[in-house]
């Protein structure tokens, strides 16, 4: 029995990759897809749009109208749209996988409030490799400790609207937790001018935007005489899409609660 998956934000770059990944996975079936209200893609055949061949399933701009057609929703849309979608999922007891980034503190608090009603899986990155890096960063930070300066570098395509990336922020959270620091107190998101010597407990972030870079992340642990780097480079959005589909299949079997990709991979 396959998992019937619907995709929110299907018109985007990740949406198209998710159509491909869902179709390719033997354990999942593409059952519905939504786009923003007023989109010219409303009524378009999902399979034709995604390049997998016509499948008689059309794009909708109203999740409530297609909610009965899905087992799990995968949402890579926008914070505002995701909050509307999770509300609908909760009302119909449907699990949701959230890959949307850029939530404000208030928006994230609202999103997390639904974990008592439905299985909610929230991850900054669905790549298996990136989630392995999260684990490696935790180990490295605990071993290297306060004697090493820590900096996070990330690069993405010119169209990415949030900065730093959700993955970079999550890396910072992992590092801060391992080093017993408050990320909000020690994070530095830019440097310019006569700023003085680097405080030891700083966790710095450097952001690059340009071209068609899918996603590069490097964390540097730097001390006198040596440097340790942990790097992940994504060359295709399918790395994230395949992981999200894997997460959706796993999530269907869970009870209400909050999960992330580390749970899916058994790394927690």
C-alpha cells in the first residue's frame, strides 16, 4: 500500500522536484498539488507540468478541496501559506511535512502548536547528507570545545529570499547547543569596519547569493595551527525532495507529535 502524497507550493523549484521524487518512489503516489490562489497553473495537469506524463490530477488553489485525496501533505511554500495549510491538515487529522523556511518567532510558535493534534515534521533540510552533517557537527563541537573559533558559510541561488538559510541557522543551533551557548546572544550575521578582535564565543555566519547554486554549506572550526571543516554541497534539489518523500512515508505511521529528519534517519 502506497502513501498518497500531496504537494503544496507545487509551482516552485522544490515543488517540481517533489513531483519527480514522489512519482519515482515505489512507496508513494502523487495524489494532489496546490499552488497560490490566482496562479495560471490552476487546472493544469500535475504530471504534465512535472514532466512525468499526464496523470489526470489537476493543480488546485484550495487545499481544503483536495484534502480527502491525501495521506500526507508536503509543504515547501511560504510561511503564511504553510500556516493556513497546517490548520487545514489539523482539522482533517492529516500529517504534514514542512520544508518551508523563513518563519518569524511568532509564526514558528503558531506552527508548533499543532504538534498535539497531528504528526508534524519540521526540518531545515531534508538531505540525508546534510542531516548526517548535523550529527557530525554536534560531535565535532563537543570534542573541539571552546578552543576553536566557529564560522558558518552558506551559498545559494540568486532567487532565495531568506538569509541566512534555514540549514545554516540549524547548523548554528546545533553548534550552540553542543557548546552550551545561546545562539541569539552569540550569532554574528555580518562584519564591517573596525570591529575589534573576535570574541571567543561568537558563531559567525557568512552568506553568498548568486547564479544557480542549489546549496553549499561549510562549518569551519579554527584554532592556532589547524582548521577542521565539515562541508556539504548539493548539486540537485532531488537530494532534498527524495528525503522529504521518505519523511512523508515515515510520518504517515506516526502518532501526533513533533519530528524532524533526524528521527526519520534514526540519528536522534
